[in-house]
C-alpha cells in the first residue's frame, strides 16, 4: 500500500511540475553579431493562443537584424496550463 501511494504521489508531482527547455534551432556561417532579437507568445490551457507570433522573422525584425547568426527556441511550461514559446535570434 505504501509503494502504491508513493508511486501515485511521485506521478502527480511529475505531471504538475513546470519546466523550461532551450534548444538551438539553426546556426549560419555569419559572424556572431551584437544584436539580439526576441519574439514570443503565450498559450493558455494548450488551446487558447491569441495573437501568438514567435517566428524567426519577427525576432529578427524586433532586433533590427538583417544577417542571422544563431536561432534558439525556448519553451516554458507551467503545469501544462501556461505555455510560453520564445525565439531568440542573434546577428548583425
């Protein structure tokens, strides 16, 4: 009985936890510049996404970047209720 309770409690804790992951998406042969651009969007309950634009093009435009060096993608997840998508672009 104690093992079943422990397993259930551990499963609930893992499901209800929040996490953040950052992944490299792309890199070019362009020199790493000093400009950084970001774009992001947040979804609620996994389906309610309003005016979300986390695209590479928007991130480059926000940073004034014409030559992209690297692209990173970050996803932050809080209890599978609030999910934030963010794209970071570096370049010149």
